[in-house]
C-alpha cells in the first residue's frame, strides 16, 4: 500500500498537501531498516514519526507531512516485520527490539545532525516515543496520539482483541511465549484492528495491508509488550509531552492515556481531537491535530 492510497482518506482539502518521501536505508544489528525521509537541511527542527501495530511509514506519511510544515525535516522508520524493513528473523522480533532500534536511531541521528528532534508517535508508537525520550535524553518534545500503558488493566483490555485476554495477558502470555514465542499470527487476530478507523473502508484497507495491519507477529512480541517495564511517569522529565488523543476512538479510549499523562512529571498538555477515530481523519479534530503539532514544533524551534 502506498502513501497516496492512504492519503485518499483525508479530507479533500488536505490530499494535495503531502510531500513524497525519499526511501533510505540504515543497517542495524543485521537488519536493513527502511526510513522514509523528507530532507530539509535548513529546517530548524526535525520530526521522527513512529508507527504502531497497524501502520508503517507510507501509511502514516501524510500525517507526518500535515503535522509538520514545509520548514521541517522528517524521517519515519519502518519497524521490523512492518513496512519495507528487511527483517532476517521475523519470528524472533520482540517489543524490546523496537525500543532498542529507536534509541539507537535517535542517537545516530543526533550524532550526525544536532538539530532538535521531536518524536511523533501514533497509536502504540506514542508509548514508544515516550520510552525512547526517557532512555536517550536526546528528544526535544514528544507528541503522541495515545499513551497506552500495558501496566494499566483498562489499557490492556482496550488493546486486546478480546477484553478478558487483556486482563490476564501479563500472567498468561509469558509462559505461552516460552513454548510458542516464535509462532507468528495475524496481528488482527490479537488486537482490535477492526476498530482502527471509524471509516470502515480505511479499516478494511489497514487490516489487509501486507506491510501494516495484515502482517503476522510472533506471540513473543505481544508477551514482551504486555510485560515491558516502561519508564515510571513520575520520574519522567526528559521532554514535554503533548497528548493529541482522538475523542471518538473506539479502540483505545482517551481515559487510560489521560491517566498516564497526569502522572508524568515533565510539562504536559492534553488535546482531544473532536470527532476523530483511532486513525484521526475526521474534522474538526484533524485540523486541531495539525495545529497542535505545529505549535509544539514552533515552540521547539524558538528555544533553539
């Protein structure tokens, strides 16, 4: 699936605003990581997009371009088993690998380019952006559409395909993963991919996308996510965090994300995107998402 195919679901006045990405590659621990980029050497700020369990860089590229303006440098990696990244051992990929990859990528990008870096995390990518900011200390700001903490029982219930499975996942999945952790199953069997969007056509496209919602992930990845020890929010002072949560999200409701945000010690703000589903394409929330993200970027640029 291409960036243009996903852009067709945006309101008509936003479809022509996209900038086509450049495909680049980064070698990491035996993997060939695909990174979509729009290089702007003179831009004062850079933005890294981070997708979740149903997306990839092309699927979310339009949002990256809309949320940033023409004076922002953008990069957007495909996480292992997703997008165009070449993963030699897909059955062995774990959530901790995703976090390690992103931390190393941030360190490499910052070593090569000292401009301030903002992380924009979509869906599960929001918590990943938070974690990477905590671990690296090299992020100027975090913008997240969701902060789904697997330590929150209500968050786990929201994430899992069947709510009862989310409740018992931390105790049930690890022993199963020790025996069958490399077993790969369609992600749509395990999480509520059927609630990806409030537009049924977009949901169907996500679920069938062989680069995104149609992939198979190992049970060990899911077990790792449900038990991963994320940085304690009470100790988080790495960067300001802005939550831009869809208000009409039928997959991950705002309440668990807002609870987590309230515990963060760093400066925070919460913005609910009116009328938006989990994949925020509806107005007026989409315009508010764009305006809020651009305001964060402008603030970072002003601080130098």
